[in-house]
C-alpha cells in the first residue's frame, strides 16, 4: 500500500468521511439490497429486482462491506442478520 509523506495510507484518503469512525448502521437502500441478496441472487438479478443498475448494486455492496467489516456477500448477509438489520 502506498503511503503519503505523513505516513497516512493512501486508501484512507479515498473515503475521508469514514476515517476514524466506526459505522454500524446501514441505509434503508442497503438493507433492502441485502434483503434481496440473502435469497442468493446475483448482482445482475438484484439490480433487476430493485430497478437499479448493476454498478449501483456493486457500489452499495462495497459500502456495506466497509460498514460491516466483511469481505463477501455471504458474510455481509450473515452480519446484517446477526445485528438484527434483516427480517
């Protein structure tokens, strides 16, 4: 990972609003997306169901991964269910 002169990791600059803050809540749209995702649908299928682009699904999932500190769709669904965010 590249570092800047002040030894701050470069990736931390990409989302300055997330830096140093623990995020535990998901937006209503992120929860809706995970609710559909838990049925095993692909990003393309989720996009069609929610009438959004596949790129938007990918962006939401990337944000969900960051917020829940996970690295996979199944882990995101599991964490959201464990935290009582999904029905």
